[in-house]
C-alpha cells in the first residue's frame, strides 16, 4: 500500500490534512472517502486498519481530518455538523479535480451521520457505509454531560472529550438540532450498509435500528458483535473492512482479490499484509489465502497459522493420495476426511525416532473413511497414506536455502 500525504481546502478555505491510501500497482478499482468520529482523527488505528484492508481489495481511501482536528488547520470551536458535511463535499471535489471520483462513503460515529448528509450533494457516490453511527446528529450532545447547561447559559464552555479539552459553542448545539436526518436517510436512493456493535456504550445499537428502518432498500445491517465503539481491537477493524469490501463489491463492480502479478510461475509468495501485526498474504498463481497468528500471540486470527498451513499440506496430500489409490484400485470409497494436529514432544517419548534428545515435531493424522469397504481395503488405504509426498518430505531431511533477492528480481 502507498500512503500519500495530501492537503486540500476545507469549507472555509482552511487547509485540511489528508492521507490518500492506494494500491502500489495499477489504478484503484474504486475510491472511498472515510469520515472519522467526533473529535477523532484520520489516524485513528481503526481508520488506518480499515483503509489498509480496503486498499488490499483495490479500493483507494481518502481519510482526512475535519477542520480544527488532527493536523488540519482552523479552530474546532468555529465548526459544527454542517461544516463537517461541507468538508466532506470539499474532499470529494478535491478527488474529482484529480480525476478520481469518490463512489463509496464510509463514516464512523458522527462521521456516519455526516456521510449520510453529504450523500445528497454527491451524485457520483454509489454506496454508503456507517459504523457505530447515531440516528440523529444531536445524539452527540450526550457526550457533553453537565457542560451542556453551561453552554446554553454562557454561549460556550470547555468540555473534556477523550482526554482533551474542546471549546463547544451554543451554535454547535443549535446546528445539530436543525438536522433533518430522517428525511435524508429515506431519500438516499443508494445502497446503505449499517454496521454497529450491540454492546456499544457510546452510541446505543437502537440508533442502528432506527437508521435501518428509515432507509429504503437496498439496505443491510451487520453486527459487530462484541466490538467497542472505536473498534480498538485489530480483529474488529479487520472484520469491518472485509465486510465493507465484500458488500461494496456488488455495487462498485470490484474484482475478486488480485494476486501479486509479480510472483513468478511456480513461486509461492508470502507478503506482509499488516506491519503492525503478523497477518500475511499468501499467493500462488491465481490462488490467495491469509496466514496469521491467534489473538493470544498478538495476531488478529484472520487466517491460518504457519503450523496450520503445514498441517493442511499434510492433510490435503494425504487425502489426494488415498483418493488416487482408491480410484486406481476401484475401491468403493465414498468420502475421505483427514484430521491433522501438531505439537512438539520430547524425543524420548517417540518409540521409532532415531534421536532421543530434545523435542521433535509430532503430527497426529486421523483418517475418516466412509463407503462399503472391507477390512483389507481399509488397511490398504491406511497404509497408502504414508506414501503421501508431503508425509515423505516431513520425515526426510529436507534442506532450506535462503538468500537475499537481487535488485530487480
């Protein structure tokens, strides 16, 4: 993924800071704009993870800081919900001036309400996604707590939000209360994906139900299960991104995940997909899968572990070998399932191992054979399993040679 720093003029001419995340090679299949949550920024970990995963699916993402937030210029106290919507439209205009029209809008929390409001001014947008969004923008007033009375009385007050102080003015509250979100949702006339966690403590899930009921078809709702409001866990952000990409592919004509075109024939290529974790993209020819580590080991649990892949190689090879033998011998084998588990045992506990010191890798393989089979046929099929090429490779003294790639290779 290539992440490019960008700047463009916001609703009042102030410079807004942005990141344009795009695939390393070729033109993106679609372009999305991501609107962050109330008082958040484009660099929120969940935003970056979602953008990264969408880029892997060929969707470029423009994520930017609203006026007065993050690295953008301007005073937050001079902004309101309507100015956020204007900033969104300015982001779309910026992309269009570069010849890249935004066709997907994604909004998190109050940003979700903002993308719904902005959609009526962006006819090129084909699909909209909200994540943990309030039904009415005025829902954000709940975050102001006891400061609301001071704002109403004095016209403004400093409010502590997410560990920082923000000056909130009465005009901000008045603008929120003037929004006619129900009519906007009903008039979207674009596919809408509503994503929300049932246990969201910041924006209750009832908001998602109200958005969904106000929307017209095509509309979709996907639960984020036990995620928190900010999607702080990596696996929650990853799941949200995968769902968005899969859902949007229907409306944006996204092609299936592309393999690395530079991988030569006969090469299985593993490329880092998450520099902050362990997830890997594994590509061989036209085939693609994910490798990862469990949550307990710092991974996101979105793919096979390396040893699971090794076990899968043994299981697949075993099943193919047994099936090939059954066909050749015309054995009435209906189905074969191979269960493989892996662990490390002390060599001294291995009855047929040559060395008796240290630990060795131990694969337990269980064959489930169904069909009208005699005991002799079952024994033959069990014996042939040991002739699986991967089995032989694992039990042989294989060599692994490693070198650095040469320039241009």
